[in-house]
C-alpha cells in the first residue's frame, strides 16, 4: 500500500489546503483527494509541484507500507 504523508507534512508546517492551492495552482479537488488519500492516480507533474513547494523528496511525500 502506498501512504501519502501530505496531511502530516502540511499539519507540521501549519499549512492550509487553500494556501497550497493558491501557491501551487494545483486544482482544489486534486489536492483534496491527495490530502485525504482517496486519489487513485496522481499526475507526476502534481507530485513534482508538491515536492518543490514543500521542499521534500518523493520518498518523504509517499512511502510504501505493508498492509
């Protein structure tokens, strides 16, 4: 299972979804799905934008967990 750490990272930095949407231009619905871990597909461009914005690696944003 792939775990997305976006909500944790944003919480630690006290970022709101609206702030990230405004600063990155990522669609609100897309970001909501990533944040809530309900996205089944995410464009690589979106992952890159989030990593650059948050200054994290892909491995910090996403990780593989045993179920």
